[in-house]
């Protein structure tokens, strides 16, 4: 295998669906071995079938420190090292305004959403730092257009994605020169991105909401809603030791130009 990521081992959270799955497929195509971590065991099994022995899977909840440690251990055991971690698992709040939630619901939604979007990123980063330092590797965080401005979600989602931007910048500063830390900020993308148990929206999926997909496409200067695969090259660039070696504290915006427009 002579791809740009040849010989790298990459651990991806939220790898069973959407953007994480597209990144796993692309990374294997580019020569990497992948450890796919997700709470959806059935979808993970399907990914493992497609990727064969270049992929190891771990079913579990990445908001649990033990699962994150197991993901790192699996990478080391199965492939001998860990070169890159993609902190990608995430959930959405469906634009729900906090002034339209009961106070108790807002607290529960905060705890659920920040646990998945923010805590899981900190945990996988913390659990992998030793292995990443050893390999001179990198961390890539799935941010969002909501990491930069209002309107990409509700207050809770936007706050969580701003927090991820802070994590990218701070870790890029603290972990240099040993480990590069970057992010990708997709705009609206047709995936199974789902809501929260606390807001009774966990069964809502973006890809089954035609109105949302149409709205996303209409708002984009490119007049289309992105597919998960459209972002995979951004992750591959950041992971690449050849092409990404000077990229640190960089968040690649992949939103079709949405955020470059006034008004
Ligand atoms: N789809 C979009 O429009 C969009 C836009 C910007 C950013 N993003 C971000 O991209 C990332 C991936 O989302 P997606 O759109 O591919 O959605 P998705 O639902 O298709 O994929 C997310 C995956 O994360 C997994 N997951 C969620 N919580 C988990 C947990 N606690 N433990 C383990 N796995 C867990 C899910 O099972 C799922 O497979 C998220 O961080 C999301 O915020 C998505």
C-alpha cells in the first residue's frame, strides 16, 4: 500500500456512520489501519465486514474513560502504534432554543450533549496522548460551522462546538512540537446525525428530514447539501505527515462557502 497515510494507525470515535465512517473508508483507502469506536455495534460490524483486516472495531460509549483506554490499547495491540486520533462522535440539539425548554430539561440536555460532544473529545485526547507523543502523531477534532458563528444549531450545540474550537487551539499550543492538533468544520451534511434523549429527539436523524436537507442546500453558495465523503479529504490532509506537517491549530472549514458570505 503506497497511499499518503500508508502504515499509519488511526483511532476514530463515532466511526460507524456519517462523517466518521467516510473518514474510516478514506483512511483505509489511503493506506492506514483503522480502529473504529462507536456505540452502534450493528453498524460497526458492517464497517468491519467492508474493511477486513485493516480495521479493528470496538463497540462502546466514548464518554466512558475505560472505553477510550480500550480503544487506544486495541490500536497498540493490533497494529503496534497509534499515529492519529479523530475525535468525531457527536449529537445535535435540533436548533432547540433554551427559552423553550424547561429548566430541568435544559440541564439534562446540557449534560448529555456536552458529555458526548466535549467530554468524549477530552477523554480520547487524554487517553491517547502518550501513544501519540511516542509516534509523533496528530489529533483531529470534528468541529462544525457552529464552532464559529450562530445559527448552525441551538445554543447548547453551538456552545459545545465553540468549546471544541477552544480545545483544538489550546492543545495545539500545549502539545506542540510533539503532537499536531487540528480540526475540520463541516457545514450541513446529509448523515444520520441525531438528537438527544433528554429532549426526546434521539430518533430524529438529519438524513431523514427532507426539510432540513433542503434548507441546508438552499443556504449553501454551492446550492447543495454536503455528503459525508466530501469532508474526508480534509481529514486525510491533516493526518498526512507529508502534506500536513506544518498544519497545527488549523481548523479546515468545509461548508461550501456558507460562512464566507455576509448576512
Ligand atoms: N452532519 C452535519 O451536518 C454536521 C455538520 C457539522 C459537524 N458535524 C459533526 O460531525 C460529527 C459526526 O456527525 P455525523 O453528522 O457524521 O453524525 P452521525 O450520527 O452519522 O455519526 C455520529 C456517530 O457517533 C456515534 N456516537 C454518538 N455518541 C456516541 C457515544 N457516546 N459513544 C460512541 N459513539 C457515539 C453515533 O453512533 C454515530 O455513529 C459530529 O461531531 C457532528 O457534530 C456534523
